[in-house]
């Protein structure tokens, strides 16, 4: 088990060059993202799922009934054991040859069998009430996340988290941050530095102003 965990949290896969997990430990001056934070995704996902179930049942559904949204689904197909077995085990869209065989076996006309399969397929579609509940939940959830994100961006906190990329820039770049990669034109294996638009405004001075404690690392 320890070998699997060591392979999964390999620094060469998760972190930039010359950055280790020890560099990402929290200090009194800086707060860095931790790998253990990924484990919070599972309980958070379960909590969100439970909140969704409660919301759809006790909030969205009463609203739908108050707006007179149809709770009944599509018309149900006539119960038939043979056609049901074909539908569940063989195909939901029988071809003409199979339709003719079922027509002879059941003594039904081909159009009636086609209608049965169409109604049976429609039974698996969610009802209008179910669609309304799902749409209400999605609208509420995304609206809340949008408002929360805007509010978080407007907040000004004295302690700013430093990303692994910023830490990498402070340790490895002398002036402006650049992105190093192998040049396809370089046959001798040398590397060239390419400035990208996304990083051109990110300088060591700006990072040091956000958190002076990095100068000491």
C-alpha cells in the first residue's frame, strides 16, 4: 500500500521542477494548498448529493405542484411478457424482420408492435415534474456558486495563498517568469525560453509583495 501511495504522489508528476512536497508545507506567514485537501472531495460530494435530494423533494416538487406541472409521465405501454423480454434483453429498436416475426407470434399487426416499442421507450424518459426539479436544482446551485465566487473575488484578506507555480517562479526565475520547453528546431538538445501571455505580468516583485515570507525560503 505504501508503494502505491508513493507512486501516486510522485513529485515528478504533480509538481514543477525543483519543487518538492516539503516546499508546500504551511507556515505562519504563508498558506499553501495541500495534497490532503483532495480527500475532502468525497464527503463534500456526498453532502451536496444529500442537499440535492432534500431540495428536490421539499422545495422544488412543491413549487412544481403549485405551478400545476404535470406529475404523470408518458403513456404506459400495454403489459406484454414477450415484447418486454425483447425490449430488455435484445433490442429497443427492432428491425422489420424482427417486427414481422413478433407479429406472427403475437398475432398483432406490425404498426401495433411499433407503437408498443415507442411507448415503452417513452416510459424510460423522465417526466415533466422530474425535469422541473432537476432544472430548479441546477439553477439554484449554479446561481449560488456564481454569487459565492464573485463575493470571494471581492474580499481582501491580509493573508494570501501562494500557488505552486508562484513558488516555482520565485525559486527558479531571476527576472520575468518564462516557460521552458524543448525547441523543435534545436537539434543539439538545448532549451529555449518562451514567454507566454498568461504569465508575462507575473513577476517576482509582485509575488514578494503578496507574501514577503517567500524571500526567506
